[in-house]
C-alpha cells in the first residue's frame, strides 16, 4: 500500500516553493507516494501547486486584517469551517503524516491531524517562530528548522536543523556567468549589483534607488533590478528619464540562477526563502527587512546573519539615507565582500528538501 502525505500551508511564494520542493523530494525517494496539498482558497498556492503537478484542496481560512476591518468579524466562522473541512479531508485521504510549512491553512490541518493521533512535522522557515507553529509544535513529532537556537520556541528533542528548501538550479553558477551576461545584456567587465524585493517588489527599496538615480547612473557598476509588477512602470520611466545606461529594470526575474551568477553584491529583503538562497549562492548582501510582516520576523532573520558578520543591514526606515552609500562602498571593498561571502556560505545547506523528506518518511508508522 502506498504511503500518503498531506502538505499544508501557503499564502506566499516563501511557503509554497519549499512545500513543492519537499513534495518533489518525497517523489524522488518513493515514486509511488500519494501527496495531497491543502491551501487557502483564493491564495496563490491554488494556482502554483496544480502547475507543479500536485492535487490541492482549499480551505476558507483567512488572516487577520491589521487595520480595523469588517472582514475580521467573519474570521471565527471561517476558522470553524476550516477546522471542519480539514478534518473531513484528513478522514477521506487518511494520511500517514501531515506536514505544515506555514501559512493560513497549516494551522487547522495540523491541529486536526494532532487530534487524530496522526504524526505531524513542522517546517519552520524563520529564525523567529510564529504563534501558530509554537502552539502546534507541542504535539509535533519533528520540527525542521533553518536556524540555530530554535529551542527558544520548540521542544529541543523534536528539532532537527535542515535548512530551507530552495530552487534546485542554484548550483554551478560560475558556469552560467557568460550566458547570463548576454541574457540580461550586461557588461561582463563591470561589477553587478542585484536588487531584489521579493516577488511583489519592495516599495522602500524601489523609491530609494529612484531617488538616487543621479548618483547610481554615474557609478562604476551596473544594476540588475527586480522591481515587482506594481512598480515596474514608474521605475522604468524614471530610469529612462535619468538617461542611465547601466541599469536593467525587470518586473520579475524568472532566471534567478542567471541573476545570482552575475551578482557581485545583492540588495534584498530578508524573507526566509531568500535568505536560504543567499546562503547557498554565497553572495555579499545588504539586507533591508520588510517591516510589514508578522512579529517583525524578517529583521530577526537578517540579524541571524548580521550577528555572525555574514551580511550588512539597513533598517527600512533608514533606507533612503543609508542604502546607496553602503552599497557603493561595499562594491569597492573587495576584502569586506570576501569576508561576507565566506561567512554566509558557512550557513548554507544544499540538500534541505531531501533531509526534510527523509524525516517525513521516518514518521510513517
């Protein structure tokens, strides 16, 4: 009889892509394994998971609106409905193990699995655990983490450090450099600064670079800039009007392996998945954590690197004053770049998905 696994969670690419990586790793170990995803209705996993070749069921769960909103009044009803639906899905699918990767749907599914005595595994991506995972961890058989010191939040006996699963194409980047320069129409004889703000973009980073275009267009390096779809039109217009010829602007970079291969310095937000990728590609980086996330976990992710001299840090509120001068200085400082690369590389784990998949299968009764 084939083994059955439910993987629950989603809401952002930072949760979905690791979940799919874990599913792929499970399939590599056991091609006959049956995998069902459970996500939140209307969220991006409902599109991305089927595109990756897996079935998904959606729950009516939603998050709390930070501003005062009538939508919050419906949350208790959505939670009750989601718990009932999660229980029904579990009873019908009869999983051997339930995996939670974070996101709205993870809570109800893991809670109902724990009530039924089904082994659960939590994949905690951040250096600071969220409230839901801290509650669910009490009954979880295994907690896979990406950072040291997570016994602050979880029972030490259940923790295993596996890192966060990342894209599988972030290997052998050096061999891709010449092709990547041509792909992005960049000059191979110039240093390159890669700017990332997450898949949707980062308003503060974008506004800061636009405000300093006069300084940047005269710099002796080039910029590959992912703006996000909401900012591409205004940014492209500003770059064109500035007359800058050393800046390439894109709404989204699909060939991230190419982008990382040409990057000499990276400006980035500090989501868990991005941090794991930066550790793997070992690029010197300046982290500007988003302030618009629960429990300020991006700042905590960033500080886990900064505290071991593996990254530079600029607070979102200080971005306009400090970011550009810091990056200009870092590009010129070869010894500093070398130190940051060496220290961040020491934090990378390349086979995270395989390690997590192995732990999942260990829990099958």
